[in-house]
C-alpha cells in the first residue's frame, strides 16, 4: 500500500534532520538513507536519523555515483574511476 501523496507535508515537521551541505549522492532504502559526501559515506537509520555506519572515502564520489542493491550492499563510484562496495 502506497502512502505517496497522502502525507500533509505543509502541516508536518520533519521526523529528523541530518546536516550534509556537501552531499554528492543519496540513496533511500527501506531501513536506511545513505549519503555520500566528498570525504565519506554515511548510512542513517530511516526511522530516527541515527548513524548506522560511516566510512571514509579515498576520493570524492562522482555526482549521484551511489547505489544500493537489494542485499543492502552500498556501491560508490569515485572520481578517477574507482568503485567501492560496502556491506
């Protein structure tokens, strides 16, 4: 059952916030939100925004160079052509 369009976004406050002004990529999963910045990739609990895990990146990710497969593995494509897989 989809809840798309059934929320009253104008009348509700955010459940949680995460400051990521330099984010380069984002992926939303059933249990997490994954954010890549120029120096790290962070997985956040989708329910409360708490950090599930964080890894330093050896190079910046390409814009939108982030994917999560159905097994929950996080794949990040970096500038220079390197690809990393976490999970």
